[in-house]
């Protein structure tokens, strides 16, 4: 903001933008706090572990970029919900392309299974009916379809509700 201190219009805009970002961080942190609170009270071991994972993931993404597939999907939920509130956005983009590096890294590290990834994707898809694309081709014309593309379809099938998954095709 130092650069814009002499320009009240720019400073006002940047101050407003900062307020929005701090509000989003507060929103994520409150969700993490609530998950941690519920985990502390939970007697079922599986539910408690899930709530602890939710709390950990949300605390991680309050001020750090997502590092895992699950963190990226949770961050995406907040981003998409905020985008809808801001301007009615309804497009999430090429989900299998931008999640693929996280998916591949977590699978290779042994911290994610395909079943868990499908569950996380289903949880993401049920949050808000965004338009997502899968498949198609990369800018160089090669096929972009991956195992993750099929898991997005499987997650969509698990939900058994209408959603906006666009399957992109090409001549090959």
C-alpha cells in the first residue's frame, strides 16, 4: 500500500480488498476452530479423525497455499463460494487439469488413494454446483484425459444429483 498512499482512490480500493481477504481468512479460521471444537467432543473415533483432518486442513490454508490434493480441494470450495457471492460466478474450470499435480504427488507419496480422492471430489462437487470441465486436450493437442478425469466422473456418479460436469472431447 505504500506505493498508493498518495492516491486516495487506489488506497481505498486496496484497503477494501485487504478487508475482504482478511474476512475470508477469518471465515476459514472459524470453520477450522469449529471442526477442532467438534473433534474434541466427538466420541466416535472415525468421526473425530475426520473432524481433526478438516480442522488441520483449514488451519493450513488460512494463510498458506494448498500443498496437498485435499487442501487444494478445500481451498477451491472457499474460492468458488466466495466467487459466487461476489459476482455470481459459476465456472470452476478444468478441474482434472489444475488438481492433477496435487493428485499425482499425493498418490506417489502414498498419502492419497483413489477412493479417498473420489470422496474428496464428491464433497467438493456437492458444496456448490459449479461448471467444471474434464478431458479435452492440452494446448499442444495431446489428450488431457487422465485417471483423475475418471475419478471426477465417479464422484459425480456417487452424488446421484444433477451437476455441471462438461466432458470435453477432441478428434482423437
